[in-house]
């Protein structure tokens, strides 16, 4: 069935690279966009309007074609069927994989800004209060305090924005949470056995 093993390995390597680059990360944007941004490469022909040639998409498209071509040439039997199947898995697989993961694990991130007026570092624990302006935001706020409170350290005389992240099993959380953005909520600060509301 396999005509040339080395060509098969190359094809599968290219296809695996495309699969990884096509994963929606960190949100709905493919990982290839994040890689291009990290490397300082332009994603679009016109970065300001996000139009023109899509370099990131074209790059993984070329890698996909090379992988499919190598896979097709490396096989003797059923090569057309297997190549079409591989293309389907590589293109649609990442989205389905992330969707399945999101049904089992809930992840949320939150940016909080603090200012330390003292001349010494300050360490405290922070929790998002379940009280909010909108009742539907409560499940998200509760989720952000699991599995434990978040420890924050502020350097002396600095204004810092810290990102806190929480992940919980969907089965352990009774309320349904969908992708959303929450603004205007209360924060509780815990330090040395004392509690402060912000």
C-alpha cells in the first residue's frame, strides 16, 4: 500500500503542521495568525484594514497542498480516497477538536488593574464577587474563582494590569456558560485575614 515511506513521513509531517496551525487559538483566530504575529510577519497585505493578501492563510494553504501531494504520491492503493480523507480531517478537525474540548473544560480570562502606592511589594489574593450589574454574568464570575483564589503581587509604586485565568470541568459547573465578555463587576481582596471590597 505504501510506495515510498520517506515521502509518506514528509506528507504526514506537513499535514500535522497544517492541523496545528489551523487550531483556533487563543479565541477564534487560527494559530497561524498568532505565529505570524509572534514572528513579526504581516498577516494581511494591508494590516490597518486587514485586507489584501492573507499571508498566514496562504502559507498554511501551500503547506497543505505539499502535504497532500506527498501523501498521494507515497501511496499505491486507495490514494485518492485517503488523500481526500486527510484533507477533510486537517481542515475541519481542529475546529471540531476545540469545540469538543470546550464542552468538557470551561476557560475564562480576566484583566484586572491595580496600583500599589506603598514603597514595598504587596501580595494579596483576589476573587471576583458574584454580585454584578447583570444576573446572567454571575456564573462566569463564580467560575473565575475556581479552583482557587488568585494570588497577585504588585511591585512598589507601580500601576499594573494582571491577567487571571481559570479553568473548570464543565460537568462540575451546573450553570451553562457561553462565550461572553463581562464589564463592571466587584472584586474582593484578601490579605492577612482581612477582606476588602473594590
